[in-house]
């Protein structure tokens, strides 16, 4: 999501007399028709301020990155694959070969080959590998006439004990969600807000099972190149006998606050969480993520160096009530 956050949020500030152009362009983009979308973006650019043209340059950049790989697969389909006489079958075959299913990065996608937990534990090696896969599938756009978008997303975060014999996966958290995002049309620091239904679990069914369901609201504020993203949630109640972690909110609290600062090719992200118990029961966490450009011989269009520090509770579901102090270094494939 953060990868296209600046583009999406800033596009909400466009002037009223060219709104329709952007609505149509965004609709085409959601359908995967990048070429036609960019033609409309370029047309709208002629009517925009210099600041808006800068945003369109970012859109063009992003479109080129996606389109270059897509075009390579389309060329393979066009030149190498034998066609059949049925149009529907051909279209189906083209979609399969080009993998054009309209999937996009959602949260960060990254690989941390080496992480180290400074809190020693007998049930694990302090060195391990962590990675996250996160995708979004747009479902509908503007069905309520509010320029809203409806999407489904899936995030998977895994902790892999690569320093141990047989290298077992210690923990994997699965996070599907459905959300609707609304632009805030007033020309203010509030750019958009999101309402979501979210589930997180670790896929186990014994005493180590962890899961919870939430409804959350998230807002996006922009102050120049600083984004402030508060989120509050309500945990959907479960039967006592079915609740794997009845006290999880004592550690996760009822919301979090994220600061995202963009500087040149770097991003700095600080995520804070606290249960707001200002006594001995106070629990929370802080996570700092820094993405930075890689050396030329390692870099490509969508890869960045990634450094992460985590301190507190809730680094994973199984550790929701265990304090973790962890650092990791690796590569981010989306931001």
C-alpha cells in the first residue's frame, strides 16, 4: 500500500474541473488498462498546476515499471504461443500466460534473510529469517458515487528458523481483509480514510493457536512529505471457549499510529502501538522501517534495501504477550 500511497493521496487534491478525467483514468487503471489510463492522465496534466504534474510524473514512472514486465510477457504470448480459433479461449489463454489478474502490492513485500532477537528464548534460535508477502485485488470502484474503491487483500508474514537443523517455520501469520477506501474531497491535510474487516490467525488448532477478528478505521493525513496514519479498531467478540487469546488487547491495545516520511529515494516509517494503560500494565511496541536505494549493481526498478527494528509486544501472534527486541536487514520488493 505504501508503495502507491503518495500517488493515490496526492491525486485526491486535483482541481474540480478535471475530476472526471481522473475518475475515468483511475477506472481504466483499476481494470489493468494502463496505456489508456496514462493517455487520460497526460491530458489532465495540461490543465494542472506544476505540483499536480509532478504527481503525474510519478504515475507515469510507476506505470512504466509495471508495463515493461507485462509487455515482455505479452510479447511472449504474441510471438511464441500458438493461437486457437475461439476468441474466448484465446483471451483466457492470454490471461494465463501474461498473469494479468489485476493483483497489486498492498503492504510491504520484503525478505529479511537475517534477523536477531536480543531476548534469548529456549524454544527458538535468536537468528532467523523473516519475510512478508502482501497483495491487493481491487473489486469495485465508485459504486456509491463517492469515488470509493473496494478491495480484498491478503498478507502473510513468516518466521523461518534457518539457523536451526531442518530449518522449521516457527510461526506464520495469515491476514485476509476486505476494505473500502474513500477520498476526502476537501482540500485539507486529510486525504482519505478506510474502513476494513480484518482477520489474523496463525493457522494452528492446538494450544498454540492464535487468532482475532477486527473492524478498523484508518485515516491518511499529509503534511508535505510526511504522512500521518492513525488507525483504531474494535475486536469482534468471540465465545469464551473459542477465544485463543482473550487478553490480546492488553498487549495490542485499540489502535496504532504510523508516521511515514519520504525523502528522495528513502522512506522512514515509524509504527507505534500502546494499550494506553498508564501504570504497571502498560504494554506496546515500536517498529522502525527504513528503505533505501541499493548499489547500482544490485538495484532494479522495484527493489530497495530494508532495515527493520522492532521493540515491544506483538511482533507475531504467537508472541503477542512476549517482549521482543529485534533487528533485521534485507530487501524490500515494494514499499
